[in-house]
C-alpha cells in the first residue's frame, strides 16, 4: 500500500473515533440527542404548552366531536450548512514517500498521525457548531451565527413570559440584597403554572455560581447565627439547593474558539436557565452534498460519516498532486420543550 493512501477518509475516521471514544460529551449533546434525517429541511411539532386538554363529553350513537389542533405549531426551517477543508500537498507527499522508501516507518507514522490530528481538529470544530447553537437556545431562545459572509439566524419564538432580566438590588451580583432562592421558586412556579411541568435542573457558569456562593441570604439560611463565617464549597451549595428547591446545577464553563480566533464560553456569564428533566429536543443532522453524491464510490472521493452526520471526505487531485480532506455537516437542533424552560439574565 502506498503510504499516502493512508490519508483517506476511512483511516481518518477510524483514528478520530478511537480518540473520541474516551471524551466526555458536551452538555448540549446529552440534552439534545443526535438524530439523522435526509435532506435539508427540519420540521417538528411544538406545543403551545404542556397541558393536556380534556376530551369533549359525547352522547352514545353520535359522531365524535372533531377537535382542531389549536395550540400546536408546525415549525419548519432549512438547516444550516458548515464545511471546511485541509490540503495535503506535494511537499508532504514527497516527504512521506521518501520515508517509506527508506523504511523509516516510525517517522512516517508520526507524520501521518500529525495529519490525522489536523483533520480531527476539523471534526472537533464540527462538534462545536451544534453545541454553540444549543447553548444559544438555552440562554436566549435564538440562534445567531455570523461567519465567512454567511448569517444564520433562527428565532424559536420562546415566550417572553418565560424570560426575565433582574434589575437593581435584585441582581445576583448584589450579594447583600438579592434573593436568588425566591427568584428560582418564582420561575419554577411560573413554568409549572403555564405548562404543568416543574423545571428541576439549572445551567449557569462558574462566574454566576460565584454570586450564589457569596449570597448573604443563602448563607444566613444555612447558618442563621454565623452565615458570614461559612467556608462555602460547591458540594455544600448544591446540597442546599437540592433540598431547598429540588434543583440540580450544571456549572458549565466549556469554551471554544470562534471563527475570528477569539475564545468564548458556550454558555454566557450572568445567565441562569431552568430546564425540566429528560431530553429537551434533538440535534438533527441532514445529508451533506458529500454524503449524498460522493458516497456511492463511483468517484475519486472517499467519504466516511462520524458523529451521526459529520462527513469526512478525502479527494485525490492529480494536478497539482495532493489530497484535499473536507469536513462538512448540516445540523440544527429542534426544541420541543422550549415552553418548559425559564431564562433569567441575573446580572
């Protein structure tokens, strides 16, 4: 086998999958499980609220009353497309061929693994996009991504009654006067009153969690005579909230590098989102052009699918002699449970 043949979608996908098998998945991936579908269009049925509607009383021997599907919206949109490539050129090829001819296979393997790592970086970048979409949804109810002269904006029409911006002394950064426990209970009550579902999980960053760690009302509730002397730990505060309001917290501080090379958190500081148990929606992957048109094997392209719907494509080009490796995805989360969450800007 020509050593350059190793730089193919099959080998790259196997290398990536082996390395990724031990990684802890993103939080969003656990809340919005991945699913595959054909094409570009995404549609789902979103309930206006989670409350069941009682059946209409009826007489015997009469036709059933026809119920309109009031309160449900058929949401349809086209999913966004992401694609980027890397080229392995003639210089790399010559170096690999020289090492192979010299039986220096260990050095050749090191170079090939470096190439695999570079392409794996593209696949990791593909995983960033659905996660940033999910965290935008969970902190704003919208998706907004602008890069490479392309603007993807999706408004999921979240109810304004399930959003709040705290003002003045109510802001959690005011650790002397704010009352976070009362805020959380009020938000839980609002969602339960509207939908019948009481959110019992919360997402926030380490900075926002820090406001709660220092909050005077919480410390005094834990120790009325010596609250100021408590050496607070994450475990203590999590146990307090679990028993007080039946909420478990996910402190989510993972970051990514944006298209303009700046580092950014997936979930923003100063926001607090309550969510219910279970999956909130799905992350749908569509069929990329590479998967749709090149996977049949009748071309010079080699295509493999990883992570449900991310296509790795390697294409040999005769002039100039190189291999172009392309990573692409069509992806968008649905959000069937959007009515059952509450988003608060707490600072």
